[in-house]
């Protein structure tokens, strides 16, 4: 993430500028929030054992913490913590005392981000950013205000972190693929891919769906139903898997670029939750919003995405629906003499129904549309600094030779390169729909997976919006 690193370096250079010119404002309140979001995405990208499940949980708590550290600076906004847990209470500012909310946010984000990613042993950039911001503002304020503000932010972060320990996902990176998990067997049941994002035969975080949601209503959503398994060529099940099989044959370079843009492989990127968190940053930067609305944006997006993954994983591991590749291998194209069919995008290590990309993108679109409108045009720059994606395709070339008794075929490999170029959207929902469709084009989800994911994500986002924010 060169963009994030560049902004971090810019912040440090501005600190030195401030020392020379003490009265000069360095960061706006909005920029302070987005700078911490950039740092979060950077840490997620570089974290070992990165998973979309653990990443979604992280941005849920970080967004909530950001909001709760500044909410009392606004007469219009309200704390939402008691709507999430009626037994949890957070510190409140002392009446009549002065607080500098930017420093509260700074201290809170630094504490919580380090707590969530201490296992990486690469939290030095977090300390550096916290100190840079502290020095930026502390030089202009009464030391007692600085201390009071930072202690308040840390106190909020500590309480939220303590609450997080009991949610079922604490230290989830220690059990990405639990060795004691017994994979069920049966017709139409998920099996590990022949070639995928992981070599493990164990699915990722099979108990994640048992975790506590942020919005209690999201834990009570009924489970949607998968399609009924059938090998009948006229059945909806067969036709949907056949659509995936056929769609790969007609992928254009534009289709492939869309697949890779939304791929968000957690072994190489900030994963889908980080992508959504960056969309929140883009919305904030493109709008003239104050500090509290910026933090509200991160809180809504973070908690919506976190709940989306919990609800999605509950469904995935209730039904254990197979991926398109396994049905194609056994039913649509079972010829053992042919090279096995593989999706264009590497298959992730967990069941198919329903799409995690679709549900979290729809949840994100729902909350961002509520905050910024349904005709918000923007440019997604999440992957602009990634190296081009190179892949190879194989085709059989017919050779006719005078020396040979009959024509023969030999394999030929063609190299393809796909650059990561910014993508433009007229609304958040346009982006969500493209993200969902990319999974069908990538060969790893059916249309039903995507449509249900989009529908469930909208419900999840609406439940986050329904919290009494104002």
C-alpha cells in the first residue's frame, strides 16, 4: 500500500513543519480520522495469517472505538454502545472539563490497533504515527488537556478491547484452520479445491458464525436457503453451476480485470473488509464532513462488515454447500482424460453459499448510501499500487507435418498481464453489484450465492443504520 505509506511520511514531514511554525494547522479533523484508517488498512495488508474474518472483526471494533471517543463532541450524535450491549458502559467525559477530541481519537486508535495486531510484532508504525500526531497537537495545548484527552481515548479503547475478548473471535488468527475440525461428507457438500488460495484441507474459521454480532438484530436474522441439490440438467441447481462453467469461456480482459480488482486475496491484500474500509475513506475524503461524521462512517461500515461475515459464516457452515468446481468435476465435465476445470480466480478455503464478497459489499453499500446518498460518484483506488497480475493460459495447437503420419496437438502457453487500474462508480450499490458479479465471473460462486448475499447484506446494513446514532 504505497499510498498509505506515502501519507504516513507526509504526516511526519508536516510535524517538522509545525515545529518551525507552531501556529500552522497540520491536519484537519477529517484527515486525522482517515490517516488512522489508512494505517489500519496498511497493518491488515501486512499482517501474517491475515483472514477476511479476523479483519472484519478488527475494523468493527476500531470503527466503533473511533466513534465513541469523539461522540460527545457533538450535540447531534449519541453513543450507541448500550444498543450493542446493555451490560457494557464506557467512560464519559467529565462535565466542565476541556477535551481535545483529536488526541482522544489518536490515543484510542493506537491502543486498540496494537492490541488487535500485537501478534504481528510489527506495530512500530502505529507507535510512530501516534507520537507524530501527539507532538503535532501537544505543542499547542495545555498539558493537562493533552493528558486528559489521551487518557479518555485510551480508557474507551481498553473497555472496548476487554469487551471484544468475549465475542468468540478473540485471537482468531491462532485457529484459522483448526486441526480438530471434522469435515462432513455427503452429496453436494463442500470439499477442498484441487488448487486454491490455501493448501489446507480444513476450511477457514468454521465456527466464526457462532461469534457475537455488533447489532443484536443481526444475530436473529433467519438463515436463507440454498438451492436444492440436483444433477437433473433442467434443475435450477444444475443450470446455475453450468452458468459458471460456461461463463469462464467468454471472459474478456475487462471481465478478468474486474475479477482481480475485487479478488482481495488476504494473502496479498487488505482482504475484502480492508477494501470496504477504504471505500469509507474515499467517501469521507470526497465529502466535506466533520470529525464525528467521519468516525460514524467508519463505525457503521466496520460493524456492518463484521456482522456480515458472522452471518455469512453461520450460513456457510450450516449448509456446507459445494463450490462450482466440485460439481463441475463430478457432473458437468467429469471426463478424467481432460485437464480438470479450474476457476479463473483461486478458490478460497470455505463453503460456497452464500457469497462473503456479496454480503459485505451490500452491507457497506447500505450504510454508505444512508450516509452519503444513492448517487454518490467515486473512484475506487484501493489497488492502484499493486503490481500487474500475470497469468498463463494453455491452448492446444494443431500441427500438420509432412514427416508425421497424422496431425497432432502440442500445448502452448500464452502469458497475460492485467494491470490494476482505478475503477469508477456512480453509486455504492453499483460497486457492490460489480463486486458480487465478479465472483461468478471468477468461477467461485453461483448467481444464487451472489443474489442471496446481496439481499442479506442489505438487511445487515439496515440493522446497523437502525441504531440510534442521532
